[in-house]
C-alpha cells in the first residue's frame, strides 16, 4: 500500500506529486503515465506564462493563474530553466473590438494587473510591424518551454523518493474504505491510500473508471500553428494577441516569440476528431463515436456552427488563416507560414452543451480527479497542485 498514486504525467500530475512530497517528506508516491512525460497538452502548447488578464475575477482561473505566474518564474530561476518576460499586447483592429478591449482592461485591473493603454501611434512605436486602433500592454506575461519545467519537477519528485512509471496505462479503478486499487494495462495492480487523476483529454474516461464521470465529456479542440521563417524572428518583441472572439473560450491566433528564438503563429481552435491524433485529418473511431453519442456535444452544434465554421474554413484554407493575422500584422504573406506541430486542447463540456470555463474537480472519499484544466493550467500547475493536495488532506 503506497500513500498516493497520481494518474497522468502532464504538468498538473507531476506538479501534484512534487507538491505532495514537499508537504509530506518520506511519503510513497508514484506517477503513472501511459505515454511520455509532457507528451500531450503540456508538450504541445504556446509556452506562455499567462499573467491572468482574461479570467472572471474571483474564479479559480483568475486566482491560480496570478499565483502560478509568479511561482513559475521563481521556479525557473531556481532551476536554471530559460524563460523571458517580454509582455503581451492585446490589439483591437476594428471599431467593434474597442469596447471589448476596454472590458479586458477592466478585467485585468480587477485581477490585480496594471495594463497600459496604447493608442495607434504608441502601438506602432513599440511594435513597428503591428497595426491596430488601440492596444493594452500587460508587462507580466512570459514565455517558457513547459516540457523543461516538467523535467525539473520530475527530477524533484525522484530526488524526494517518488517514482515515475512511463508507458503505464490505468484501465480500472476500485475504491474501498482502506484505499484504492488501480488496475494497469500491463503488470500488477497498484494499491494506494489515495489517488489523484490529472488525465487531460482522457479525464472523463478515467473519471468513469472511478464511477464519477457522469454529466460531462471531454471535447478535443485542435490548436493548429504555423512558424515564421528565421528571417522574421525579430518581427515582434512582445507577444501579440487579437481581442478574443466572444463566445469562444480561446484567445485567438497570436504571434508568440518562443524561448528558442522562433515565432509561432496560432493556435486556432477547430473540433478534433482524435483526442490524441496530432497530424491534420486525424480521426479515431472510438473518439468520434463517444462524441456523437454525447448529448452535450449535440447541443453544442448550433453554437459551433456559428463560431466554428470560420475557424474550420481557415484551418483548410491557409489564406483565410493568414487574413486573421494580417489584421494586426499586415506585412506577413503566405510564404511566411511554415508548418509547425499542432496541439489538442482538452475542454470539458456539460450535458447542456456548455463549455466549462473554470478549472473543475470531482472527488470521492479517497480520490480527487481534475476534470477540466485547460489554459492557463500550465501556468497555474503549482497552485492547482496545492489545491489538490488540500483536498486530498481534507479527505
Ligand atoms: C494548443 C494549446 C496551447 C496552450 N497554450 C498554453 C499556454 O500558452 N499557457 C498555459 O498556461 N497553458 C496553455 N495551454 C493549456 C495547457 O497546456 C494545459 O492546460 C496543461 O498542459 C494541462 O496539463 P495536464 O497535466 O492537465 O494535461 P496533459 O498535459 O494533457 O497530461 C495528461 C496526461 O495524462 C495521461 N493519461 C491520460 N489517461 C491516462 C491513463 N488512463 N493512464 C495513465 N496516464 C494517462 C496522458 O498521457 C497525459 O500525458 C495550451 C493548450 C493547448 C492544447
């Protein structure tokens, strides 16, 4: 009988194991990961250390992102992990976006940030290749490579005596009054006093193994990127974001100067037909069958048709994708959009068809499952882990 088994070797799972071991030195902890560490969302994202602009004041996202942003920068400094804080600009390019920009500015202030308002001329002076009617600048936004952060966290787990098993898939979960039995696809079951599941896009299926997966399902939203040619690497100095479209919990196609010196463009948000299929046109029969059988998905369709068809079109027609970026960076051309790997967002959707905006947990007496940890969960991983450890201790 070990103290804790953590399902999932993404940033939330590994941060949880690390935090638990810090709080209970000497505890026996094992992370079981069916693939590689940071192999899913954590290894396929924009690498932004979000400052906490967009989130409903008082929400978990708002609170944990602010705390996570500061913690991530401190952790990287301690561990010698490369990170930068170039700040971000959110740029309004059409009159209709000015009100929404003002709304975001108010939200940023309510979340404890001090955004700076720029007019068109100030924007142009700061970023000569960017055009817009107005912008807000958020100085605290940073950039990092999250797989590097997970590697350092995993090192701390191992140094504290924890185990990390890769290629270890959980296929069954049973609970009794003394503990949890975790059935593995290969090898002996694991017996633990407590279980924490941080299974990303598979969170609903893992929750169902534990009998707490009712009423929601994970829906995959592909985030497709391009990369600018090396000759364009000095194009922008900060991250450049559009004003997000209303009704979609995604931030819009942005320019991100990455930690490796390149600039990525993206991600868009299109419905994914394979939860873990990264190449374009990936399709997984089980994933599609689960999606169409889920009542919540069928109820989402009208909304998806309204906001998602344009995204789908731009995913297929590169010129459409480019047009979105040219609104704020008009000098980019089709030849500037080089291929770059996609990511797949795990978004929990309820049976009424609504997308869950905030981080969400489900619990049993001996288990805590993270069932919605979309962006900014990489930034917020440490405070999410602290919240989980608090819940585990309270049980
Ligand atoms: C395109 C994109 C851009 C993003 N940009 C940002 C950003 O800039 N900043 C930010 O803060 N966040 C960003 N995010 C969000 C962020 O990447 C995620 O919120 C975060 O990585 C979630 O971490 P996780 O550990 O919950 O999930 P994951 O990283 O997906 O890890 C879950 C793990 O569980 C494992 N697993 C699943 N089922 C089982 C099982 N049965 N047995 C064993 N293991 C299992 C999986 O193999 C996987 O490794 C972005 C996400 C995407 C997709």
